[in-house]
C-alpha cells in the first residue's frame, strides 16, 4: 500500500453492476468522491446516486502482484 493511502481501504466502484474501477478512501463515500474527482466527473448528488461502492475483493476486483511486496 502506498503511504499516502495509509489508513484507507480499497473499494470497488460499480455503476449499474459493472465494475468501473477501484479507489482508496476512509469510507465508501470518500472513495467514490475520490474516484469521481480523478475521473473529472461532477460530485453532485445525482451522479453519486448512480454508483454503488463495495469493499474490493482480492481476485475479483483486483489482483495482488507477486512482484510487489505488500506488508
């Protein structure tokens, strides 16, 4: 985990049950806002309501690289 994400959890961002990507955050809303900000989408209520956020599951939403050492 990168130090700037210390204390944050990895969440999967879904739109209409399609996995759009992952984002770190202290909670689901924080990770969604971070994802939308990096994607240059508005953070208004209508946009936020289009997405579902769940905890990211290894080998489903992300794969752990054998070349990167994780603590």
